[in-house]
């Protein structure tokens, strides 16, 4: 329930960046990397998994959300560690 959304999100992000192009999202003048978005998804889903819920829908969505958020964080961390962190590195063979 976590691994499949993680892999699907990771592959989708890489394919999107290679096939479409790099597009940055700015909010209030700040650049929002998917590291931040992934963190905002991971934290609530991890709390739901850690403490449980009575809502049946959340029981199924929390692991999927954890996978999606984790993939976003993993993708950005690999990019920052393995490359020089330029826009061209987003679409380099190494990042793929």
C-alpha cells in the first residue's frame, strides 16, 4: 500500500521532467520544490498511521499518501545529493 504509490510517483515525476520540461512553482515569491510538498503530505499521513483512525477511507488513503510524499522527498534528495542541482541536472541521464 506504500511501495506502489511510491514507485508510481517517482517514475511519473522523472518521466514528466524528461518528457514535458522543468516547471518551477512559485508561491508568494518562494520556490516550492517537491521536497516541501512531499513533506507536507508525509507528516499528516505518518501521524494517521502512527495513531490510527476510525475513518475507513483514511485507513486506505494514509499509506498511499505516505508513498506519494516519500517519493517526492526521495526524488528531491537524490537530485540534491547526486547532481549539482541545476535545471539541466533535472533532465540529465543521471537523474533519470
